[in-house]
């Protein structure tokens, strides 16, 4: 089962320390907060994050249901409650930063979804070609950022 305290500890270790330059930050926007991860420490957490994401219900996985509501991620695929929504947000942020998870709709469209919460998909084996595409599409769905 996912241990929310271990997740919290790993999450905090991936953030920048006060004395570190943040010029190579990996920025991630979650449901609750925005974070900037240290790239080397984030990458070092990859295998553990994959283990935790693999424990989410099959409906979250690209190879399973293709995505599910954020609200349903506080239980494992074995229907065990593992954490509250703040922990879920942090798990998805780690996954997004590593290219293992993504939100399926821009924030501007979340209000149309059940509970006003976004859907996420987990892909533990992302295609490196697709992951290299420039992610500069605007958050509001309007087009590339800056246009």
C-alpha cells in the first residue's frame, strides 16, 4: 500500500532547498498547489513513484481505463484508503514532473467535470518520442502559450 508519510518525505526531498539556485527547476501545477522540483532528486525518485502510481486503480492507467477522476485516487486498486487529497495531489505532481502522469483537460474545463475535479491518466512506460513534443500548449486550451 502507498504510505502517505513516505510519500510526503520523498516529495519534500524533491523540492529545492532555500540555498539552491532554481534555474533548472521542473515546474509542476497540481490540483491544489504549484511546485518546483529539483531535477536530479526528482529523477532519483522515479522508481518509487512508479511503484506508488502502479497501485492506483486500473481505471487511472493508460493501459486500463485511460483516466479517472482525481477524487478516486485516494484508494488503491485493492480498494484500500491510503491518503487524503493533499497526498494525492503530491503523488500526481511527482508523476507529472517525471512524465508518468498527466491531467487530461485544461484547468479552465474542470468545472464541467463531475465534482469539478480533473481526470488524470498514468502511463508507467511513456513513449519517449511523444514525451519530447513541446508542452507549450496554453492551459486554457487556446493554443501555444504566449500567443
